[in-house]
């Protein structure tokens, strides 16, 4: 294969169990392209060296590089993206929608988005039946549920649930038409391997590794009085303090985290100061108004979102240019209007909004529950299963600043 290849932006790295035939010195790693689902298993150091060589693009050299291309871990550099076909999932989405709507196939973003909108309108008509939400919340045949009653707020409104699914798939079509590459910080990748699995009880939803690095680049600044990270399942503190591209002094970053598993993981990987804490009663006074940069990715339930916004405001410095970087999707919140009310109540305003900035891997349990739920209310499984094969959720990044009196 000719040309230069770089690392896919959809990369994830996971530890893999050593087989009986492998040397005890080898530490196998599973590299995954989350967009295509393809995987590459390789020794840790050999894989990281390969990724380092291709960080900014390089020609292929050796068997491991060839395997990485076949596994979609290495992709053609940006200049060659126009030559790539869309991923298999987009082709399947076009096939399924075309068949359902009895329309000719045409594999382009505009065509698929138009079919998605027609399908969304059809689904909305089909669920516009009084009492249909009872079939979601109290089905005749029990099905897989992963949330408690309060967390099931989308299920109380099937129309809103459908809007959410189609909005997510539409973003996927617009953003992921081709498999872009990304210049990862390799030391960050090394340290991120093996982060704990997300816990639904904490409403954890770790973003992609490329999203973490993009958040730090977005917040890059000169000077300032410190960084505060409220919850760090996204490994922001690791990206801020470690590696050649780190941008903060170790004593300049504080992390407040409730999950003890995460704290143990971070302790060996970040130079930030770690604090175990529950923020339900607000931000402890010793952290008030000390930070020119605050990161948070709060839960979507109304009470939790309101509390985290308050903690962000408490931590934010009075210095000019101080910012909160808050990731969320207002349309999917329990009470969307309350988000804007909470910002105003805490004296914060939006200075910039970056649409669909954050990518998250869609967990299997909510995916399965939503599929079974939509089938319960009479929507065609062939279509809903394809829609829910989209691997990602998306959220906007809000840059918030204090309201000037």
C-alpha cells in the first residue's frame, strides 16, 4: 500500500489477556477502531512504537503496520480521505432506510439525512397514540432495563425518545462519513490503557481518547491560576500533566472524584492533586474561586446538573478570562429548560458553544434496552436495530464565563 498512514481518531486501547504461548514479558494490547469495530492485538511496546511512528503520518513499514491498516487502526492521511468509501454501517443504514421507505438507494450524506428525516416523521406518527408510554414503562412482556424510574425520563415521552435517537444518528452521518485521523499524544495513550469501566450508578460516560485531548487543546491558555476537574473518568488530568504536550504544572491541577477505582487508577498516571469527594453538598470552601479553568461533564438528571453547575461557579476564579468547559447535550437532559435557568441562577453565561464536540461510546446495556423498548411500542426491529448500531453519543462543549454585573 502506497502513501502515508496515520492513527484513526476512533482509537481505543484495552488490555488483553496473555495466552499460554506468549512470553511473560509481553503485555498484549487490543487496539480497536470504534467506528468500524475492527481490532488489532499486539504487544504493548511494539504497538505504541508503531503509533508513535504514525502519529503525524508515515509510510508503512513491516508486518505490524500492514495488520494495523487491515484493522483500520492506521488510516490514509487527511489528503487521501476523499478517496475513502463511507464506513460499512453507513452503507447498511442507507440500505435499510431505502427498503423501509421504498426509495432508491443513493449513498451520500444528503440522501441518508433526507431518508432519516422521513423515517423520523413516520415513526413519530406511529407512536402518536394516547397511553403508548405505558407500553414502555409497564410492558406486557418484561424486557431489559438498566435505569431506575427517575433515570427513565426519556421513556415517559416516546416522541422525545425517537427524536433523540434520530438526532444522534443524523450527527453520526454528518461527522463520521469518513474515518479521520488524529495526532495522538502517545504518552497519554500509554497511560490511558486500562481505565476502569464506566459505572451507570455514577452516570459515568467516558468520552473517546481523542475527545479528551481536544478538550485540553480547546482550553489551552497562558498564565492563569489553576485547573479544577470535577469528575475525571475522561482522564483530563492525565492529558493536562503528563507527556511532552502537557500544559499544566502538577501543583496547578486539582481533581475531585467520587469513584475510588478511578482515584486509584489516576494515582499512578497523573501528576495532579487528587481529592476524594462527593459534591452533592456543593464544592468545599477551600476550592472556592481558585481556578481560571474548570472542566466538568455532569450527569443529565436535573438535580445533578444543577449541583455541578453550582460547583463550577464556586470554583471559578474572578480573574478575567476564567472559563468553565462543560460538556452536555441540552436536548437530552431530563429538563432541558432548567439547564439554562441553572446557568443564569449561578451567574454564568455561554461565551461559545461547540456543537457535537464530544464523542462517547454508546454502552451496550442502554442500547439493548432502547432497542427492546422501541420494539415493544411497535416500531420495526430491522430499522431500529440498524439505527442503534451507531457506536456513539454526542454532546456539545460549552465555554462558560461569569456574568459581568
